[in-house]
């Protein structure tokens, strides 16, 4: 009975801590998000800064040069992206009207091609047209607004990143020396593992985004879609959202083509092309480049997307996998929390026997 009460007490404490942390995460998003992005950005910039620092001994100068090397190409791409974005934003009212006509034409074509489906196009449109039209358009507007908020916080993120890189040795030493001597080697190894995991994931994801942007833009240009660079790059950037990004990246140009295409086969070609690209990306590009850097199984990956997306919006969705991966690495360092790390990992299907071993003797589980 005593053991049961203690267990309930521990669960209660844990729930209180989770609720408290969740409340802080939600209310302090404006402060926490830029700092978390800065930590990730600092990890990505660290190898470049280290390389430049071999020749330039002035710390702050090597950090600034690292910023320039990364941000200059991004700035050029952003400017090209923004030029086409402005044209599309100006055309949104016309596109929405044309999209309604395009949807009506597509449903009518389907009704004529497959008559036994008995589609009542008029009833279907009257019931769902607002959802079909306003949903994607609101999504685009919300995405633009969220992006604007992220950009507005960018200056603060860059400032944080600069100081994290400048004082990185002191910060690392501070964390390590919070633990007893016998644990410090393990803490160093854990911090190195976190750094390598984040660097590999973010760097690999950046390469995947570039490849997808090129492939998408080239395919849309061949099909004859207007603004192929914008839609292709947008789909590449949306790949940062696991599972849903590629789908959304194909849906938006499909709807745009449905409203503006000169030929009826173009929307079908876009859908077919994005299905093909999604298969190539999921089975070839991402596994080869990113691999299983985060080591999180799909169920908890989706849960983390929903959880952090609820708290932090688009920023939370972007940060979800790196954060849950770091949490898994930290949980894996302690015997008491190792089963939770095993539960989160992508090897959950082969860990069933390990749970039993842990129950019998936690110290024997590697």
C-alpha cells in the first residue's frame, strides 16, 4: 500500500511539473522560441565558425563571417522568393474566384467521365465550396503571418546566436560543473551527442530542402505552371514539417493550377509529379541524407508535432523533432528514464525484450 501511495504521489508531482512547464512554454513563447532557434542555429554555425577561427583569431569577427557565409545565399533566395510572392498575394482575390470555376469544371469532368458515381455537383459545391476555397487561402494567409512573426523575431535570434557562440566554452563548462566529478565525462559525451545529432539533422534537412526545391521548380516549369520557382521552393521549405509538409507543398500549386492553368491536364500532371517526388524523397533522398538522426518513432514524432505546434504554432512544428530528439538523448542517460527513451526511439518494435530486462535489472540494459 505504501509503495502504491508513493507511486501516486510521484505521478502527481510529475503531472504538476508537466503542467507548470507547459504553462511557461505557452505563455513565454515570445521569449523562449527565439532562444531555442538560436541554440539550433549556433550548433549549425559552430563548425563553420571553428573552421574560420583557425585563420582568424578574433572571436567576434569569425562569428560574423560565419553569419555572412550562411545568410548571404539565403538572403538572395529570399529576395527572389519574395518577388514572386508579392505577385501572388496581389492576385489572391482573382485566384480565389478562378479556383471556384476550376473546381466546378473538375467535378463536372469527373461526373461526365464516371457517370455511375452519381455526383450531385451543384449540391456538393453549395455544401463545401466555402471550405474548399477558404481553407487553403486561410492557410496561406496564416502561414504568411506566422512567417512574418518569425522574421520579426529573427534579429533577436541572431543576437542570441552571436552570444551563444561567443561564450560557448563558458556555457558548456557551467553546465558540466553542475554535476559531480564522476558524472562529468558522461555529461560531456551527452552534450557532444546532442550537438552531433542536431547538426546532422539540420544540415541533412537543409540539403534535402535544396534538392526538393530544385526538383519541384524544374518539374513545375516543365509542366508550365506560373511562378514555378515560388511553388517549388515553397514545397521544398515545407519539407521541414515531417509527414505533412510534402503533402501541403503539392496541394497549394495544384489548387493554383486548377484556377489558372491553360490546359486541363496540368493539375493532374502536378498531382502525379508530386506523388512521384514524395516517393523519391521518402524512400531515397531523406533516408540517404538525413537517415535516422533523430531516432524517434513516427507515433511520438506526430505527437510532438501536435504538442509543440499547439504551444508555439509554426515555430513549434519546425522545432518539434529536434527538441524531442534532444529529450530522448537526455532520458537515455538515466536508468530511471531509459525505458521512456526506448519507448520514444524508432527501435520501439525491437525493444520489447529490453523492457522486461529493464524491469528485472535496469543496470543491464544498454
